[in-house]
C-alpha cells in the first residue's frame, strides 16, 4: 500500500515539497535511518551550544566592563531560543522538518558570527543581538526530538524521542571541556580568545546543517503527511491558529504543555543557583563541576529509560514520576546546608526528573493533537517552555538574594503542584484518555 500527499488547494500559494510515495512496509527501515541521522545531528548540534555558552558571561563582562551585565548574554540566548520557536515551527509546517532544522542552525551560525564581530568591536548591543540569534541553534536541537516521533509507531514514540534527547549527552559533557582549547586556538590572532569558542560553534552548526540537509531524507514530517488518512491532512489544519485550537480542545495536550514547561522551569531555576549555594558552603570549582556533571548525566544519560517507561507504563505514570523526582530533588538540595553529597544527589535527581517530564510530556503532546497541527503545537510548546524557564532563571537570583537557596527550592517544588493536580484530574475526568494510553502501550 502506498500513499502520496495529495493535499487540496489552500490559501497558501506556495505548495510544500512533496514526499515520495512510501509503503507501510518500508516505514521501519526509514524510521531507523531518520533516527540515526537525527542522533548524529544532535551529537554535533548539541556540542556547538555548550562549547561556547560557558564563556558567554565572561565575554559579556569583557565587553561591557562590568560583572553586573554578565548574565545578560545567557539570558539573550534563552530569549532568542523562545522567540525563534514559532517562526521555525511555521517554516517546518510549510516546508518540512529538514527546512526548519537547517534554518535553525543557519540562524545560529549567523548569531555566532555576530558575537565574534561584537567581541572585536566591543559592542554590547551587537553581542545581545548575536546571542539571541545564537539561541536558534538551541531551538533546532529541541525540535529534533519531535522529528524523531513523526514516523514512530505510537507504542514506541516516547522511546524515539528519548534516544534523540540521550544523544545530547555527548555535547553537554564534552562542550564545556572544549571551551578552553577553543579559546587557546585563537591566541595571538585578531579574534579575542573569549570569542574563539563561537567560531568553533559556527563551524559545528554549518556541519550539522549540512548533514541534515543532505541525509534527512525522506523528510519525516512530509512523509507522515503523505501517509495520513484521507481527509485528515489539510493545509488549513497546519496553521498556528489550528495548533492553538487543538491544544484548547485537548485536555491531554494542555497537560503535556504544562508538564514540559514546569519541569524545565523547575530544573533551570534550581540548577542555575546551585553553584552559588555550593560556593557559599566552601565548595571549590572542581566540586561544583562534578555536581553539575552529575546533574547533566541525570538529564540526558537515562532518557532512554524514561522513554521505555513512558511507552510501557503510559505517559500519565511517568508524568507522576517526574513530579515525584523533582519534588525529592528540591527537598534534598534545599535542605543540604553544606552537605555536598546531599547536594549532588539532589542535582542528579533534578536532572532525572527533568528527563521524565520532558520525554513523557513531549510524547503526550504528539499523541494528543491531530497530525496536521503537530508542528505548530510543538513550536508553541518550545516557546512556552523557554519563556517560562527564562523568567524562572531571572527570578531565581532575586529569590536567592532575598530569601535563600532553601526557599528557592521550596518555590520550585510548589510549581509542581498544578502539574500533578492536572495530571490526576485529566486521568480521572477523562478516562478515555487513559484508555488511549493503554492502546499506546499495546
């Protein structure tokens, strides 16, 4: 059995590229190929961001002449990641996953170039613009997890997402350790050493974009549309308005959006202030690095386990697990009071809870909306997640300075209450949703 796109005329005059006719028997092979390409792209793309973002505050201090503005560079990158999510989703909706991902890395490359130029010219506004554009690469990294789910069978969708999330481990671990060599490689040149990692990042993004443009074929989103049931796929159903309507109509989609946003915000808010708290209790840079490395391992290394659990036990169960892990993490970290082993355990569980929430929430979101609206809804999810985390990260410093690290963790844990309550309410008020999860588990 083969299928072809066959979409009817719509308001948009520019038709999206057609996916080749694909038989159902070919799907497992195609899915394996797409997953392999996405994993390779995630390993590369995930390396480009941390290799340079670690020195962004140092660069901001050098250019502005004051440490008071050092945090603005990272904040600009987070804002850029959020702002570009919807335009990239619109491009993905119109032209397919390959176009959206390649465009994200292209904009990130431009941003890295602007950062290097800002460092040479000592221009702080140009640095902020460059960091905002640099955030587009992070948005592309995030969108890759949804590309893995386009052609995955429903009972393997969470695992497909989790494997791409797991591939981020390589960049997250290696990236910060390559910052110093990347800086040293430009010693004695006209490029400031602190801007050197951004040159490396630009090269990594170009390589990643080229890889995806060349090998991500057939396009997973366009192929999924080609295989959609007759009458299910329409261009009108792909708009952002249709995506918002799909979220409004689906209690599960609303729960998924809240899960991803709250899990990410809780993690970011606590994590960014942990090095400060450890420093207040006498921890050196080596110990801080070990604690953060354990946290990163919790975030990415165990994501395939979370994907397997979400497919086997259901999305709702793993959302509950995420709430429990994040709450326990906040309790351990917030009451450590100088016990560095307890802080390390708390940060590890914080990463593990984030992984559970991200994988289960992303899978539930994909399950819960019609195929035509998925790309728009997924872009809305990334916008919401990054905007909320940006606000949470900014507020964390204020809470830390006024009330302390313990209260910061308590507030982070309190954010989980609406998520847990909505999960229970949705499962009880909408038993059909739970029944569909049984179908997903096979």
